[in-house]
C-alpha cells in the first residue's frame, strides 16, 4: 500500500522491521505528549516500545502504517481488531491505538491518510466499526477525529478516591 502525496518524497505504507527505530522514537514522543493529559501514564522505555513494535508487526490482527519523507518516518498510526465484551451485539471492532505526526508535518492531511489506510484494512477484514479514543482535554485530537467523521460514542469518567 504505497501512496505518495504532496511534494517531494512523501510516502505512506505499511510499517516494516527497518522502521523500528523511527517508530519507537515517535511512540516515545506520543507518550511524552500524553503524559501532560494523564499524570498516571507511565514513561515508556525504549526497550519495551521496541518489543511492542515487533509484536504488532507479527500480529495478524494488528497493523501499523507509516508516513515517510525522504526515507525518514515522520508519522505513524497503529491499530488492531479488538474483541468486544459479550454485552455488545457486535463481536469485533477496529481500534486505533496510536496516531502521531511530527509537529512540523501536521496540517498536511497525513493523519487523515494514515487513518484512511487503517480504515481500509479494517474493511478488508470485514470490520464494521472503527473506534478511537482521546484524552477529554486533548481538544486538538478530538477536533481532528471529528473532522475525520468520528462521532462521540462513550465517555469514560474517573474520580480520585485516595
């Protein structure tokens, strides 16, 4: 699934083993960014993140897409097919578990293209629903997800009790 858009050597494709270092750096960037929204979020280690990456690549129910510019990965999107709890009428849903675009590459439609590729992969697996989540105070992400056609679906609440 190679796609080119914009100027230069921008490409969108499935992640490969060779992308490990670049994707790990981006995941660590997501982790740093998201910790501003959630003080209980652990700081990810490089080693565990590498293991996560290679596990995702091998998992037939997971997919990682990357956007690269002149061979350097500048954005990624990862997703998986999740089994839904038995109280839902649907058995499986597609789930985007991570999406990140380097700040200097934002507002170029890269996130939309990554999500579209994940959506097409879910469709090829006969998955009817596509879910994504965001921290409630991450207004930028929520606005972007709404612009991609996602609708508010479930609100998760938390109360500190100790």
